[in-house]
C-alpha cells in the first residue's frame, strides 16, 4: 500500500512540476513575444516617422528656397508691387487654411498607416507651407515698412527744413516789429502814423507764427508716424519662426519612441550585435582565410624545401626483417596484409602478453592475469599519451591462446608484427594495443632525437621511438594493416604510416596535389623509404573517423601534432 501511495505521490509531484514548467515556459514565451512585437512596432514606427519627416523637411527646404528667392526679387519693387504680393499671399494662406482642417496625431499615422499616414504628412506640408507664406508676408511687410520709413524720413527732413525757414522768418519779423516799436514810442496811439506802420508788421509776425505752429505740428505728426512705422517693422522682424512648432508634435513622438526603443532589451541585443558585427565578420574572414594561407605557405614553400633534404637513417646496422613476412610475399605481391578482425595469439610459458582491455575478446581460464599500469615505466608520459596504461598482463604455465579483437570499433582490425632478435622497427605507440614479450626480457624501446636535423624541424618529427626484437607487436589499423617492401620506389600517405624498419633511409615528399591537402584529404607529406632491405607498415585507411576538411581538426589536430613531434 505504501509503495502504491509513493508511486501515486511521485506521479502527482512530477506532473505538477511539469505543469509549473509549462506555465513558466508559456509565460516566458509570452513576455519574449511581447518584447519582440514591441521592438518591431517601435522600430517600424520610428522608421516610418523619420521617412515622413525627411520628406517634409525636404519639402520645407524647397519651399523656403522659393520664398527667399521671391523675397529677394521684391527688394527692388515698389510699394504697390509689394502690396499686391502681400494680398496674394494672404489669399493663398486663406485657401490652404481652409483645406487644412483638423490637425492629425502622429500616433494615428503609426497605428493606421497607409492613407492616414499620407494625410498626416500632407497636413504637415501644408502647415509648413502656411508658416513659410506667413514668413514671406512678414518679410515683404518689412520691406514695405522700410520703404515707408525711408520716404517718411525724407518727408520729416523736409518738414523740419520748412519749419526752420518759417521760424527764421518769424524771428526776423518779430525783430523788425520790436525795432519799429522802440523807435516810435507812440505806436500804440490809434490812427497815428507810427501805429499805421506797426499794424502790417504785427500782422505779418502773427501770420508767420501761425505758419510756424502748423509746420511744427506737421513735423511732430510725421515724426510720430515714422516712429510707429519703425516699431511695426521691428515687430515684423521679431516674428517667431513657426516651422519648429509645425514639426514639434512629430519630433516629440519620434523622441518618445526612440526612448522606448532604447529601453527594449531586444533592441539592446540587436544594436549590440550590429556594433560588433563588422568585427565578427572580420574575425570570421580571418579564421577562414588564415588556415588557407598557412596551408599554402606550407605546401608551396616549406614542403618543397623539406623534400630536398637528405634522408634520415636511424640505425643503419640493425636488421630490417619482420618474421614471416618475406616468405609470404611473391614477385607478384610485394605487399602483405597482416591483419584481421580478430587474431589468435599464442603465448608460451616463458612469455607474457600485455594487452589493452578493450581488445581482449577471450582467453583461457587458466593462467595468471594482472594489471600492468604502464607499458614501460621508462616512458611514463609516452605510455599515458599513447593510451598504453591499465593494460592486462596474461601469463600461463603452459602454452595458451588469447583471441584479440576490436570490441568497440567496427572498422578497426588487429595485426601482429613479429620482430626477431636483432631487428628494430620505428613505431608509433598510439597504434600499439599490446605486446608479446619474454617474462625476463621486456621489449626494448629506444628514443632517437634529431634536433640537429633541419628536415626533422620542417616535418615536425623530432623524436623517433624504436622497438627492438625479439617481440611481437599487436597493432590496430583502420580497415586493415599491410606490410610492404621498402625497395619499390613508392611513397605513402604520412597519416597512414604506422612504422618502418630502423635501417631504412627515411625521407618525405610533398603530396601530389594542393587541392587534396587544402581540403584535408591528404597530409602535407608522403613518406618515402629507401635502402634496406626492410619493410614499412601502414594502415589501409588513415585516421578512421577523424574530422577532415578545409579547416583541419581543431584542438584534436593540435594534440596530434604535438604527439607527432614526440614520435607518439
């Protein structure tokens, strides 16, 4: 009963958690969708408004240029022509104002689009046109006022001169009258001769005084009119520019949407991506082009130079024999396949087998089995790098047969290479999966550095590992392993080479075609062997399952290059 309750409880909890997860995913998807929709609407709205703004500003620029040109033409016109043009402008303003109607909202332009957006921008153009006409009218009015001021100033000066002349005459008449009165004390007696002389002079003085008063009043009236004209002209010149107010609502809407755009995290991501996109493209192009350039440099410069270097012979005095190989070769077949899907290996009482556990298919129940942590304790790093650690060691009191096969790699075959006493084979340990050796005489491995060889540096093969007989090397190879005589004048893909007799003259040749090397279908160098007698060992298909192509194998390829330098 408790088990049933536990199962039901677990089922309920699992489904509740699944429900919560689904709810969270749907909520997150909704929020992301909302942000993306807001980003798209804001971006498209800003683009539409700015496109319309550009059209309106272009139209305003054209209208402004025409208005300025007309104003320039009317600078030399008379007052009548200016008045006629001002009347035309007022008529045109009235006509456009009648067509204008209600002002539209830029938000409706974005939401409705199409005809509504077109009508909105046409309305802005008309408003801008009305403002420009009003400015032109103001400019022409200022011209009229300037003309009026100029004419009024001339009239004012004339009136001043008239007043001054009349006033001078008045002063002269007043002086003459005063002189006659002073000379004739009885001038005030009626009907006297002196009185008859004073009366015309007094009348002339009074007339001049009246004329002087009228001239002064005319001067003051003209001065007041001129001041009024000047004040009106200043007001016309100080009239504000209405274009900014026409575009104010549009600019505010664009600013609000840009602020919203900057706060949208989708926009932040997109803008950030746009900012780094040129750098990313440049880096990508560099990543794409650099391997091609490096490969071209190695193929056309390094490889020909390395191919002309002298061959390397590691141990010219040792035997290049491989047991049982020469006898099986005929004149028609100078190569021999030494591998199969599985191999039956027989060990005797004085021998032991060190084998990688993954390749141990079956063995007799009798015998002593133990773990050999390293193939050779003298080469700990090499053993670890080659995967020759944690090996199974098998010993038997009598002869025993062990079946060795690749249990995980369907393309891998297993071969056995027997080295008699006195023979030596340059070998790559990463192809080794086991060794049959005498109990009291482990297989001898020697290292040979070629740091002073330019060819070794050019081909990045600075160290070679040589296995000495007597021993049997259990090796793996993709699709099979073959042994071939070294005196055939043939070259082989360097990636396929497993080993060669240590008495051979080893050299490298550049691969046949650049295209095959560029695409990663061939290694840069082919191995070539001379001298002898001796053999070289290779696998049928190099690097089975390894990644190839134009850009190589990345970190895996780098690791392989390091191991190649160390001869592993």
